[in-house]
C-alpha cells in the first residue's frame, strides 16, 4: 500500500524530471519526426530507470543517509569519490545557477507587473535563491508538501495545453521521418537529459528509508509519469504542423507564439507560461534538495539548525554568485550537462554495482546480470560521444 511519503517521493522524482526543458523537446526533436523521437524517449527511459534501480541495489547495503559521495568512497575508493564529487558539483551548480538566472528573470518581471515599479535585475535572482534555500533548509517533508501543490497545478496547466492543442493535431504530420540520419545520434544527449533525476535519489532514500519494495515503486512510477507526459506532449506539439514549419521556429518564445496562433488562443500562451514557471520551480526544488543532502553528507553536517544553515549557504551562494556575475559561463557549462549526467547516472552506478556484486552480497539485485551492466555502460559511451561530436561540429546540430 502506498503511503504519503511514497506518493510524495514519486512526485519529487517526476517533478525534478519534468522541468522547463520539456518545452524545448519539440524544438529539439522537430527535425526527427514523432516516431523516431518516440523510440529515443523509450530508450532513454529504460536506461535511466534501470540505473535508478541500480542505485537502490547500492543503497540497501549502506546507511539510509548515504549519498553518492559515501557510496563512491566505499566501492570505488578515493579516485571514484573524486570523480563522483566533481561531476555532482559541476552538474548541480550549473543547473542551480541556470534556474536562479532564468527563474530570477521571470520573478523580476512578475514583481514589476504586480507592483508597477522598477525592480533591479538582480533582485529576482536573489529573492528566488533565498526562498528556495529557506524551503530546502526546512527539510524534505516541507519540500514534499510544497512540491505536491506545485506539481498538481503544473499538471492542470499541462492538461489545459493538451485540451487546447488536441483538436489541431493532424496524423499525417506524425508520420514524418528524420531530415538527416546524423540527427538521430545528435538528439541522444537531449533526450537523455530529459530523464535526469538521479541526484535526488539519495534524498528520497533518506526520506522514505531503505524499503526496497517502496523505493522500486517510487523510481519506476516517478520515471514513468514523465515518459507518459512526454509522449503526449510530443504527439501534440509535433502533430500541429509540417516538419519544415516546426524546424523554422527558433527558440521557445517563437514556438509558443506559433502554437498560440495555431490554436488561435492567448489562453494557450498563458498556460504555457504557467507550466514553464512551475516546471522550473519543481525542478529547482528537486535539484537543490539533492545538492543540499550531498553537501551535508560530504561535510558531515548534522540536522541542527546551525548546520543546515551552513549547508544551505554552501549549496546556494556559489550558484547565485555565478548567476549574478558570470551567467554566460554557467549557461555554456550546461552544454556539457549530458556528459556530467552520464557519469552520475550511468557510469558510476554501473561501476559501483559491478564492484558490489563481486563481493557476492545477498539482497535485492536488478535483473539482467553483467550483460545489462555492459549494455548500460555502452549506451553511456554513445551518449557522451554524441555530445562531444556535436560540440566538435562532426554531427549536425538540432533545430
């Protein structure tokens, strides 16, 4: 039977996964066609769900408060711990800085609109960082409750978008194939990062406890809900116009304006704006919660008020500083997000489980044996290679 913690944890996983980047999926996959993007979505979901279950296999033999830092140290030694820490901090600081910069700008506009006076450009970012830091410092239970509310409103906004777009879908548009063969490989990192929730797994384990049966439900359902929503979103967004027309939409604002014109509805643009704001909020909460617990474990901070404040400062001040003074540096770093995520969500779980199984430890074990581990690692190599090939200009860029 599902309890409140289990349901809340599922929604934290889903909320972290379904970020504002979901709106960019149709733009990135317009040149692929619906059927090809569908295959890639299923493949990414299968890979990321499998490696999430690998993390549970690891957590069952560790303290319930263990994070990637502890697990990597235990199974891979100092070198593995160093790689895990660098990847975690690089990826999550980059994500937090991007959320603070993007969300801060949106918050500034809303404050100016609501109070009819000029607000300094940095004020929105600082306010957003302070609010989220306060919420995270109050604990996972507080994040859970707030996330449930935000996630519910987000789904209502998404349902409104679906309702307004559905009458305009033409099945013929969904039969189109990739414009170039190389684009299928180029799209792999984009689709892969759409299922990035693994940094939140230690926080969920700490919150729920090491109950493998419940945690398996959390991981499988938490990853499957985004898959279902992504499929419907792709079905609608790629089914409203010819492929050539969609490819011409450069950027999110252009795409939203195009959807509004197709549906002949300004309400659609409002619903998309609401969804984008809420998606950013739930993703920011999930990412920063994972980073907060990671630092608490790495620095051996306890749950006292003073220690949680210190952890919050370490979690939020660096990305806030970079978002305010060096925004382009972190925006550029996001281009390498797929590489850092592949290390965190694929290579490290596979390597740690490989080492743990050598010890013949009894307990829960993910199906597939060594063949599945090798296949997962191979997928990670392909994703990283695709990202580097795109950066080097070897592969064509997505629209």
